[in-house]
């Protein structure tokens, strides 16, 4: 609430995050799994003197290195960029808790880039042992990067024993850390295997496919088992509010079903690949399987984000960017009193006097509605666009004014995914006045 | 009083001196690679016909410069957000769309750089990347300048406040931001010059490169000196009271010293003079990285007393980082040594 709010029409600013994050997660997991699969395949090819396999792997590595270094790196930075714009309080908190986790990840990322470049660009020049070592260094650093980032993202869902006084390691090794590392490691192996399936189906002769598909499928089956073990652990450690969100929100239920369904289909495909070799794979089938893999990752990410509400960081920051510890103070003193940007707007743009900032409900109706609109921007617009994503206008359209007032008065009880009202009584009345005006078409 | 948020209640992880040192170190690293693309791409485009070998070498180096430049850029941003989140976030949110667009534009520029390096539409792709990256450079300059100017926030906010929120289409087009970009561009020509000198002396057998690059090095330094001189003479008076005299002297003098070394290299083109030139250009970047940090800290001094922010003492995770850094240096050392031996062979 202390920061200005970026209003993104139709979509809401935080919805820009998945636009960047989901492609990144897919590519980053692809990089991690691909690292292991490439390193393993190159090692096998060298040990068996298979120059045909090495030639094929070089072709595969070119696209792989480009995609992960360019797209993976940039979208990774892009997530950080976007969360800073849309949730500055939470980003600042994550940076202050995990600054040296991020710095360590940077070191690992430098190694990842150098090893990827060396692995691809010096393909013909390195000795086999050196080339294999570069591949395994790449795989290990990409996986370590995944582990470090997972500690941070898992913390947002389950803060566990962490309190603002606790240190980095308490935050990092939070309850959902290990399950999420297993899920993501497994997902990485699976998505990389699915991609290699696509590549093989287009590029390689059938004999090579027969050899490589079972090899790749073996890694992927291990990955799927990791997903299953991690998935069970994940649901076991989910906080009650997150479990409740999944059970009561239809969209999250659909995502859960999609996630399980897609995972099972992929597991079956890998089983077939392992048992029957690569001849059954053709481009449309391989592409369909890759799509199913992408659906599994996307739904998993959506589930993780959706289940977290009403928090941005569990039990520490509510979705509108208010620290849980400060909620009572805001409810007493008012949201406006704690928001310097809102004060600036109300004072300078609307020309409201000091006393009106403390008690907006006493203002004439027009001004009360204007204050309510600004309160909507600061309290609600991070999750509700006016008409687009989670649109507030269509949502309240069938409601009576009494229902609107009642919903706002009991926000968290009406819907556990909503935070409690984080302002004083007078401000709540101003918001209600605005929503009623909005419903009547007055705004 | 500008609407400055309070410092993060979690406090500083370790004493601020360490954080400043890491921020400056990261910024220096970032500048080395970022300079290569900022001046290297326009130089490659302009010289495509007259010095094709130099142009080709520069284009071939760009994917690496981009990868490491973007990577190194994470470090100063990380520590900036640790030290000054309450200044950095409002400054970027006020220009939200422009700041957000940096990522897709960078993605396009990066792709263009690879296209050029792989020989597809070399000049057109390089030109597109050069334009986009210069724009991104300006956007960074605008964001960093506004970060240190909270007194300018209210005016920008009031021109961009739908119902108290921010629409994000405001651009901070201030003279200071342009001058800062100018200073960086001036240094960038020198860095490209030093890179070419070093590359030429490493690739002893490449006579075409020697022929084209050696006379070019002092020209690049002269262009850099000119740009730096003009931007610096306009910018320096605005920060004269905020920058200690010794740093003013260092930042001001380091550029002509490197320029003189470039002419020395021209007269005696040998590995030793190329190394001296590179070290002196490194000195230009280091002194500027320190000076920029001092100016930023002085500009923000009236608004926040960092010394009063409690320190949590995150020494455990700091030790983890230092340990990873040391192991990383070892692994990187082995990889670079191996690569060097194989490339030379």
C-alpha cells in the first residue's frame, strides 16, 4: 500500500506475471531436463563410439542452447522485472530474505552459461572427457539453479517456521521446498524427453529413434515417479487455506484434474516408448505429447499461484500488498493514512481536505464515490479488473446493493481466497458506495 | 515531501558497506559487456563495408556479450533493490509499460544478434539490435535517474493517475537521463576499442584483423573521448557538489589517459600495449562505477539514512554465496582454461 499501483486494464497487472512466468518455467525446466539428457546421451555416444548419435545430438544441442540461453535467461529476468512492477512489497520482502540465495543463483547461472557455450561451440574441439564434463557441469548447474529458485518460490506458498526474525535457511528449507524440487526435477526430465521426442520424430532415422527413445524414456519415467512422490508430498504440506482454495474454486479444480490427467497420459507414453522403442512416434503424436506436457506444467503453475490466495507470501503479505502484521493497524487508522500515493492523489487531484482523508464516508456522495474508486484501485485492482480478468463489474452485476455491502463487510468470510478488508469502517463505506455506483452504471 | 515508502521492515541482510561493494562490482562487470553491444553494434554496422573483418568479429562476439552482460546486470539490480527498494520501485512503476517493455525488446534484440551472428541479414539484424539496445539503455538511464529524484515523482504521478493508480505510459525524458546515457556511450567506444586491441593481439595470425583493427582503435577512443567530454561537461556541474573532488578527477582524467594509451597502442601494437590499454579502460569503468554509486548515495542521502536501518546479520547465507563464488571461480577457471587451450590448438 505504500507503493503506487500500476493499473493494467482488462488483465490486471499481476496477470502479466504468468504471461512471462509460464513460458519461462517451461523453457527453464526444459533446460534442466535437457541438460541431463544431453549429458547422458553424449556420454553414452562417446563410450560406444557412436559418431552418428553425436552428430544428431549436436543438431539437438544447437536449438537447445539457443532457446535456454536466450529465451530462458530473459524470461527469468522478466519475471523479476514484472513482480517488481506489480507487487513491490512482496518483491522487496523476497529480496531481503533471499538476497544471497539469488546471488548464489547468479554464480550458478554464470557457470551454466559458460558450460553451455563451451559444450555447444567447442563440440569438435574438446576432448571426449572434457566435452562430457562440460555437459555434466551444465546439467548440474542448471539443476542447482532450479533448486535455488524453488526454495524462493516454495516459500511464497509455505513460509513454515519462518518469521521476520528468522534467517535465510529457515525460509529456504520451507515445508513445500522438497516436494516442489522433486516435482520440478521430474517435470524437467519429462518435458525435455517430450521435446526430444518431437525432435527425433522429425530429424532422425528410425533406427536411431529406436535406440534413443527408450534411453530418453527411462529418464522420463524416473522423472514421472519423482512427480508422483513430490505431488503426494506437496498436497500433504499444503496449508489449509490453499487446500480449501483448490477444493472450492472450480477453475483450480479443473487445473488439478488437468494436471493429474496430463501427467498420467505422459507416463503412459513414456512407458510405451521404453517398451516399444521409437517407431511408434511420428510428428503429430510427438507434438501432441509435448502439448500435453506443457498443459501439465501450465496447470501446475496456475494451481500453485491460485492456491496461495489471499496471500502473496503466506501469512506475511496479503494479496493487495499489505503485511499481515500491519492489517490491524490499517483497519484502525485507515488504508489512506498508510498510503502516501493515495494521499497525494486525494489531496492534490481531488482537492480533499485532511479530515476527509480520515473519514471519507462523511463526504458528499460524488466525492465519496471518487474516494471509493481510488480505494478499489489500491485494495482490489491487483486481482480484479473492472471488466476483464476476474471483472468486478460483471461479478456484482446481479447483486443487490445490500449484497454488495454485505460482501465487502465480510470479505474474508464470504470468500476465503479474499483478504480481510484492510481499511477502516469509513473507507469501507466509500468503497461500497463506489461499487454500487459502478453497478448502476454511474462510473 | 515526496511519497517515499518506508524502508523494508526486514532490514538489511548484512552491513551496507558489503552491499555497496557488491553492487559496484556487479555494475562494473555489467558495464564491460554492455559497453560491447552499446558501441560495438553501431560500429559493426557502420564498418560493414570499409572494415568487414572487424565488423564480422564484433558481430560474432555479440551473443556472448549479450549473455554475460544480461547475466551481470542482475547483480547491481539485486543489490539496488536490497539497498533502495523504496526508490527503485516507484521510479519504475511510474514508467511501468516502458520498463516492462524492456524484456520483450531485449528478447527481439537478442534474437537479432543471433541472426546476425549466424549470418542471416547481418547488417539489418545488427542495426535493429543496435537501435533497440540503445533505447533500452536510455530506459535504464531514465529509471536510474528517476530512482534518485523522488522530488520529481509527484509531477509524473499526477500526470498519470487514473483514480489514484498509475497508467504506466509516462516516460521520464530528462536531460540528466540523456547525459548519463551519453557518458556511458562515450565509455563504450573505448571499451570496444580495448576489446579489439586485445582480440587483435590474441589472434596474432589474423593479418586482416591486424590491418583493419589497429588503426581503428585510437579512432574509437577519440570518438569515445568526444562523446564523454561533451556529455561530461554538461553533466559534471550538476553533480559537482555531490561527488568528492578526487573522484571527479579520477573519472574525468581516466578517459583521456586511456585515450592516450590507445595512441600508444597504435604506435606500438603489441600484446603488452593492448593489455595496458585494457587495464586503463578497466580503470575508466571502475572509477565511473564508483562515481555513479557515490552520486546515487548522495542524491538519496536527504531522503533516507541507510545507517539507521537495522542489520539482520545474514552471515550464513552470505557465507554460502562466498563459498559458491569461490567454487564457481574454480569451475569457471577450469572451463575457460580448457576452452582456451582447445581454441588455441
